[in-house]
C-alpha cells in the first residue's frame, strides 16, 4: 500500500457517516480500498455507518466484503433490482420507500402493531418500528468476540437520551455488543432508544452524524490515514420544488457541517505543532504551555461524499431497493477508487502534520479545488 510523505505506514481508519439506505455507498468505498490494499486498522461509524462498521470489524479481512454484501441482501427484498429507465426512477423509488414505511425491512425493522400515538406509555409508545430483528442479524453476521479482541478497532457513536451527549463506544476500552451498533442507528421517532447498561441511547446523528471528531480525540500518537465517507452534502442548489426542499433540509441537518468541524480541528492541531516546534514564535502568557490536542501526530483525512442519483426522492434514506443499493455501491466504488488513484496524502506539503483532502469526483473535493467530471 502507499505510504505517507514520511514513508511510514500509517494506521488506516475508515470513518462512515449515517444516512440509512444511502449507506450502500459504503460497500463500494470499502471494496475499492480492499482491492488497493488499504485494509482498515480502525473502523468508526454513526448510524448505518456503525452497522456497516460492526459487520466489517466483526469478520476477518477475507470475509468482510462478503458479509457486508450479505447484510445488505438480508435487509432488502430480492425482487427489487429492477432495470428501469431513469425517467421512471422517481416513481419506482417512491413505491419502494413507501413499502419500507408500511411494512418495514426484512431482518432490520418491523412496524409496531399499534400506532405509538395510541399505545400506553412505554417503549411501544416511543417509536413507529421495532428494531428487534436487527439485533439477531448483527449477531449472525458479526463476531463480537472477534471485535472485543481489538485486533481491529471499532468505534461507534450514540446520543445519550437523558442529557443529549454524544458518547463514543470503543472496542479498546468497552465490551462491544450488537446493542452498541443498534443504539448508534436508533433514530427517533422511527426507532426506539436502545438500552446499554442502565442508560438509553438514540442515533448518534441526533448530535453529529460523523464520528471523525471522536477518532481524533481517541487516537494516540500514531500516524493516521483517515478515509471519511459521507452520505450527505452540506453544499447544494437552491430548491425549486417541495420535494427538493425536503431533501435539502435533510442534507443540511445530517451533513453535520463535517468539513467545518474537521478543518477547525486540523487548524488547531497544526497551530499546536507550530507553537511547540517554534517556541519563540509566540511569547505570551495567554498561550498555554500544554494544548489540548497533541501536535506530534501526522494525520491525513481523505473525504468523499455521496451525491444523490437521478430520480432520488426526499425519502431516499428509507429506500432500500436492491436497484438503488447496487447503484449507490457503484458510486462509492468509483469515488473511492479515484481518491486512491490521486493519493493526495503522498504529495509534498507545507511542513504541517495534518491535512484534509476533500475530493469531488462525480460529485468530492481535493484541497478546495473543484474538478469536473472528466478529470
């Protein structure tokens, strides 16, 4: 595999954002990494990203892709890989999403027999769906004993209901079980809060839909090469229809301002590096002797983002047809493959230890320079 600018093999981290059915994009992204020899040492995810990461971390490298494919086959219906013209895609996707809302998804979630508005107080009155099938699916497809051996690290984020805090569960310090991944994907009011110990948790995306901040906080002094795979784009066009308004609202909400957060953290870490390597540069009592972020780590973050397919609908994140799964996976594969071919982390830099490479291919960015489709 390629090395970083310092010719040292970095710890490879795969960071997967939440986004429901859009998470099929992650399959292709991981496949491209695997084919190029970038097998992650650390998986981190929120929501559907946490579920995908649990399956990947809970299997040996040779079995990971196959088990992830099986997971998506099990939570979708076999008769939904229709080859239809793009002109009919919106109608097809609407029917598929409507089916998910009415009947749930196999091995994933099922509708409550009683509408929660009519149910007595309790768990059945707090969500429209029951996620019990998902616990069984994860237990069958991921080896949690293997995860807890911590040969490959797993981190998932969930929101504690009682205080709204985003909590990261990490296999290095916690005993990880299916409930941790399910908790990370327990988005209200569709899904109920998931109990872990004495506390209850909702989807991590309620607070922040990407775990990259957690990765940077939990990391030691290793050199890191982070592949951040997002499903929502904070940048978009002005909506012209109500359908576009509903979709744009979701994009803004769940994009979680990833780029701004990461750039602020990288800027802070690079400032720490400058202050510590050039102590005479700033001579002020207002500059702390010890900063909160360690300056010694070398970090590259390669960021790719899914762009909606033609015919997408406001409920695309609840649209699990095998047709859409296949197409989203292809997009993830192509985008990650191009990111790996560019290998921006191998290029010369300004002497700073931390870099954020945003890449927009069909639709990622690299170092803030927009590229057209032909590039």
